[in-house]
C-alpha cells in the first residue's frame, strides 16, 4: 500500500525532480509545495528575504491538507526544513514518510546555479542550511545523498523503504 511521501531538503536539492520521478514510479499523484505559496511569500523570497515561521504556517497547512486528501499515496516536494514543520504536516497526515535529499553546500550550490529564473535566489542557500534540522530518531523517513542520478535516488529510496517495511512485518 502506498503512503503519502514528502521529498524534503534545501532549495536546489532536487525535490521537485525527484518527487515527480518518485510519483511516476509509484503511480501516485505529485504536487510541488512551491505551488502552494501565497503571492506574498513568493514576493518576499524573490526580494532575497527568507520566510519566517509566521509566513510558513498557512503554507504548511495547505500542504498538510493536500497530504491528508491522499492517504492512499501521493508525493509532495516540500523543504520541510524544521522538525516543527514536519510535525505540522504530521498533524494532518500521521502516516507521512519523508525522503530527505541531502548534499553538500557545494553540490547544492551547483544545482541551484543551473536553475535560472527560480524565485528562490541562490543567496538564500546559506539560510536554508542554517535552518535545516535533519530527520531525527522517531521520524519516519530515509535520507539519501543527492550526488547521484535521479533514477539512483528513487531506486535507493524504494529499496531502503522496502527493507524497512520488511523489518516491520
């Protein structure tokens, strides 16, 4: 049985690309959290200012509601950088699983540089890494290194979750 999955990580880690590929592989709906930002959030980030928790709250509520509408499976790309943000999503969808895309500042910076026109400027990358709280014990999820192909990341995630599911049985 499929479950809702959030592909998380800093801007430029490949959340949207990996999320779309994973959703296609699992044959479930995909959504990009960037599409859930209100115009004020996009304007703030475009001006080079990081969002604060107050800015993120209604955005995360919308994402949590989408996840709750997909209990049989769906993939959402969402930064989910802090434990409190992931907890907010879990309040809507307790069975959610996270795929944390992890990479070095250098690797992510190279990826960001290849995304002209994205509303999140590269200058905010440092604040993303400062904010990031990796998955903690007790959080359902897997961390995968982004320094591999998209297919490799998806396969790594699927094989890791298959082995975790087998251990739970």
